[in-house]
C-alpha cells in the first residue's frame, strides 16, 4: 500500500482497537467504495468484509483523485471536510508524513512514495 494510504489510515484511526475504521475493515473511513456495504443510512461510513478489500478501496480512491489531477490539499479537504474534521491538522499530518507540499499533485505523491 502507498505511503499516502498508510498515513490516511493512521489519521483515521485504523489499527486502533475498537475504532470504527478498524472494526469496519475500512482504513480510509470511506462512505462509498466497491466493497462497502451500508446498513441503514446510505451516507454512513461503509462496512467492508476484509482489511485487504478496505485497503484496495482506499488505493482505488486515491488513484481516482490522482486521475482528476487533484493536489493533496484538494484531496484532504474533500476526503476530510472541515464540517467533520480538523482538516488543517489532517493536511499537516499527511504533508509532514509524506513529506510533501499541500500543492503537490496526488499523482506525483503516489509515484514518488508507493
């Protein structure tokens, strides 16, 4: 998995016992993905059968962002909007961890830090 995916999963709390992303096998805390299922609210965070499927869905989402030529800043603000997250802190965490600039294209980050 890419460094970017690992950082997102860490920021989302994946791997922490009892955390929603860990319990739901959803390291990216994705709402909609090829393997996610919803019980009740279709906009809820998806439940995924296996961690491998969860990682695949997160990498797929990052590839979609890269194909749209988005910067890491655009991705984080879309992925973790300010009405649900401390988006500035999330962005800083990811940029410090890669390392990269907020204006770096996701495609370049995925290429440089697989």
